[in-house]
C-alpha cells in the first residue's frame, strides 16, 4: 500500500530550511522539536502494543513540552503522547501551540490518532504544523486543517453563560 505522506530527510538542510520557511519555524525550533519528540519515546510505557510514541510541542510563548504514550491494561484508559504533552503545557499556562512534533519507530511515520487530532484542535489554529518523524528521522508535515478537515473547535460553541436559541 503506498504511503499517504511524502517523507523527506531531516538530514537534508535545504529541505529542512524550506519546511521551516513554509511553516513559520526557525531551524532551531524545528531541531529542538525533533530532538525532544525522539527522546520522549524512551519514556513511553507501552507493554501491550510495544508501539512507542514521543511528542513535543512548542507553545506560542516559546515553551517546549514533551510527552510519551502511556498504556493501561484496560486499553481505552491509555493516553497518547500528544495528549500527555498538551496536558503538561496547558497546566503550565501554555494553552496556545505553535507546532506539534510526533516520533514513532515505524516508517512511514504515524500521524496523530483521531482523538488526538480533536484534542490538538482545542489549543491550535488550523494552520499549525504537525511534524511526523519516522524511525529513520525522515519526516512529513501536514497542517492541522489537513489532518482534521471540517473540524469542530471552541469557536463553534457559545461563549460561557450564553446559549444557542
């Protein structure tokens, strides 16, 4: 089955520079997100699936937050790496996110699951880049709007204290 993503090498400086320019990141931000999401995989607790996922996010305030997946014997109780990272960021006062990175041990890279895509939507503009790294440090990038088309976000709800008529 052909990949739905075009992977590029993170070792190709020209491609990384073009990615950074297109998605409004500095090369240092891209590099830090890459380093952090790959390192976060080491903290994954995944004794059932053995599928490690690491995530790193960059807030609009410049803070970085890492997360790894945490499984549970009762499967639905597990938590994905992205939601761990977002939980850390939000509880530290960083509720607007500039970029998301995810790393897995497969190729092509895995994208965030549907639940994580909706969770990410709560704290990100639809133009936010989601950078997905594979086991060989190749990557692909999609904007949140591409991963979650026709999304439902906080702006669809009435302000607190108001109701739709």
